[in-house]
């Protein structure tokens, strides 16, 4: 446990120490966020805020892992998903900067690249790590063998989490805080399963997110951008796969599911029924237009995430303890 805590603390300190110079560098290079015109009007004041802060999170998280981790294959595979997805996010952020607009590479191109990363990492996991293609079903106490269909599930888990975390990254500190809470749950899950290397990696990422909040909390001095959001979401999906908790992730990361579903519901409602369910989607913008302050939305979303993440962790703990704890 000592190395897990040390990794988290070291990541926090690295972000806080490196942050000012990194932000100053981004300002000198003119690497600022473009704000979409369709968003809430008050967001226009955030235009030009340094972005691509995900690089700061990644460096500050990877260094502690390299120093303290044991480089298990599972840990390296999650690291591969993290870095591969960070590269996709970097391409997206760079495209936005070059075009000076809020839209980067197309959604289809992004998903195709995510599939390529997953197939490479998945092949290594299946070939060398003996990846289990069965999934544990919560509450039922059984495992279902999926065979080749597991590839589809893995893609949905990794790509879905990456893209919904990216959607959640719409308010100062919202994505960093909610991801940090979800990573805390996965740090505990990995530790309880005896996978200390995954626990160290998860703790390092959590520390990176917590440290990033020092500069990303409202009003943000820097945004994580797609570089950070896609990478952190993919890492969460990877941790779910490596710990065999794929079906627990929708509960632990329920806030990301809610954000994604709010967008899907809005699109269907507008196209089919020609009316809106929400004032604006994703749902955090709905609450903005309901005149909730940005800080109130962020803190309440953190609280909701903490409740769901704790519930998911507790459910997994109780499921894994069947036949071991006296009350079972």
C-alpha cells in the first residue's frame, strides 16, 4: 500500500510543480481553447484558455508508475491504451488549433483510430496475458463466456468510456474530478485483487487528476483537452477489462453514462419528435441553462460520482467475498 500512496502523492506534486511553467509555455505558443458557438454564452469568455493539459496529467502520472510500478503485462496494456488514446486526442486537439475551430478530426476517424489501438492492445492481451473472454455478471454470481464477441464488448467499454469522459469535459474541473473518483474505486479494486501494479498505475492517474484540479478548478487556468479526456477514459476502460469488472464500470462511472445518454436522447428527440428533452446537451449544459452556477454543477456531479463509485466498489467487494465473509 505504501507504493500505491507514494505514487498518488508523487503524481500530485509533479502536476503542481510543473504546472506553472507548462501553462506559461502553452500561452507563449498560443495553444488556447476554441469555444463552440452553440454552447452556453458564458463559455465564450473561456476562449483562449491554454488547452492540451492532458499532457501534464500523463507525464505526471506515468513518471511515478515508471519509478514504482512492477511493469506487469496488465499494467503495461492499460498504459498502452492510455498512451494510444492520448495520441488520438493529441491529433484532435492539434486539428482544432490548426483550424482555429472547436471541431477536430471527424467522429468516424476518431472511432476508427480507437479501434486500431484496441485491436493492437487486445491482441497482445489475448496472446500473451491469457485475457479472460468471460465476464462477471453483478448480483448473479456467475460468469458468461463471450468468445469472439468479447472484442465488441471491449471496444464498447474502452471507446464508450473514452468518448463519454470527453463529453463530460465541458466544465472547469468536472472531468478531472469525476475521473479521479472513479480511479480511486479502481485503485481499491486492483489492490483487493492483489494486482499491486495496476493499483499503482490507477493511483498515479488519480493523483495526476487531483493535482490537475489545482489549475483546472473554476475558473480554470488550463483545460485537459481531448489529449487528456480520451486517454483517461480509455485507461478507465482498460482497468475495467484487466480487473474483470467490465459490467461494474457503468455503475462506477455512471456519471459518464448519464452524460452520454443525455446526448443520445437529445439527438433522437430532435430528429424524431422535433423537440428537446434538455435545454442543451450534454446534461451539465442543461443545468447551466437552468441558472445553476458552474461550481454548484461540478460539486454536485462529484458527489453523485462518489455515491455511484462507492456503490460499484462495494458491490464488487461483496460479490468477490461470497463464501468468505461470515454473513454469506
